[in-house]
C-alpha cells in the first residue's frame, strides 16, 4: 500500500471517528469537523493520476512528440 493510500485511509478513519463522536455528543461543530475530514479524504481520491503520481514521487517520462 502506498503512502497516499495510507493517508486517505487514515483521514477517512479519523473523519468517521470524529463524526461519530459528534453524533454521540450531539455537537454540530464536531460533526461538521468530521464531515470536513471525510470530504478531504474523498477529494484526495478524486485527484488526477498525474497529481497523485507527483505526490508519490513518481514521475512519468514525457511523451515522445514528433513534429
């Protein structure tokens, strides 16, 4: 499992725990914070492949262009 996948998984787990705590204590600010963290985890999932590769330190070879 690569580093970005671990970050997404960790953020998702933290978001669920914070959201659950907010729901349990009926605190709307804590629930909102949990939803924001979950939203960040989803946003990381939706990043284009080129950006994910750059975050992981993998660089693609430039395409061979012929003029």
